């Protein structure tokens, strides 16, 4: 099996990044990975380059972390792939299969909507996965769920809480969404036995190869450390939730989400009334 990190940030491209792209390949190779995707925060997210730069200069600055990581990876025979993480009102999407040419050809990207992003990426042969859909952070005011038009979700993000991850898994199981895992690494200190990622029987050859697999719903196996869910017995959704159905956004009652949780065999927020082992049961459905 070939092992890949799908979600990784550099200091060059992400304002919240702490590690230079050049420093990642050797560490991940030593830990048994076959490749990594650099997915720095893009224009609407926590991006590092100044948004005041002319568009070609912004693209150059944005891609620097990836390009340095790619050179370092090539030097040691380790695959480094380009990806993007874009933000809309706190919900974020991982984009695979497009590169510099795509970015330069779309100078109106600073004004794109979610729908335009998905349309343009798909037209270019790229794929879109929603990152950590149930993330609960102080900068997020509402959870936006997007089960339509994209390839799947990041069901396991090892930088997220167990609550957020388990809610995402129940959501994915309800809608039959493709699931991937990633570590959302921002610093080499975050690389540990607690990380997650994806597995394929054959090596990923390029960004386009990976995007093609996602577009064809060639679902990867996922790996993660079950200690992520240690002692957890329930799910609690505190933020308001909105979902896009049939091309329209609508508010959701959290009670509907709890029906997905029960379907998946996980616990609701009434922990005292739930049987033991429910988290282990849902995790067992997803382990590679």
C-alpha cells in the first residue's frame, strides 16, 4: 500500500504555517510515507502572500512553499504534489489536480464564489474535497455542509477534535460521500504517530492522477490512530448548520444530524444513555 499526506501547510504559503516547505519531505519519507500534498491557504483563507500583489506575483509567492518542497522531494526521490485549501465563510475546500497555469488563467479568482470555484476546477479536470466540515473554532460562525457537486469530504482531520471528526464521519456515511484523511500539518512538531492520511494499492503519479481517481470515485483507504477517539462516547453540535440541497442553502435542525449519528451507530449528546463501544464500531467501518 502507498501512503500519502493530503493536507499540509508551509510558512511560505500559509500565514499559520511554521515550517518551510523544504523541511517536510525528508521527515515524511522517514516516517514511511510515499508522498505529500502541499495545500497552503489560498486567497480567501489564511494566506501568507499579500493580497495587494499583482496576480502573477501573488501566484509566485503562494506556490513558493510547494516548489521548495518539490525540489527537496525530487532530490531524495520522494513525491511532492501541489494542492490548494480555499476558504468561504469559514468552510474550507481542498482542491487537487490544478496548478500554476490554472491559477494564472483565472485572475478573477479573488472574486469567485464556492459555485464558481467548483465549476472552474471541474472544467480544468480538478477535484474538490470539503475539509473538516464540522470544525468548531472561534472564527467559524456557522457550519456549511456541501454534499452536492463535490467529490467528498475530509472525514478524519487529526488536527481536529474527536467530536468534529466523528460528526464528519456520520455525515459522510449518511450521504455515501467519499472520505479521505489528513493531518492538517502546520509544523514539523505536528508530525507523529497520531497523523492520518490515505492509502492506495498503486502509487499516485501526479496531481492529475489523484484528481482523476477522486473524480471517478476510486475511494482511497484511510489510516489514522484510534487513540484520536479515546474515551469519546458522544457528539455535540454547538454551531448553527446550513446545508446545500438541490442548489439551495437551507438551515438545518441539529436533530436531523443526530439521526445520521444514530444511523451510523455513534452516540448522540446524551452520553449517559449510550452503550459502550459505539465509537469503536464506527471507526471499524472506516479503518483500512
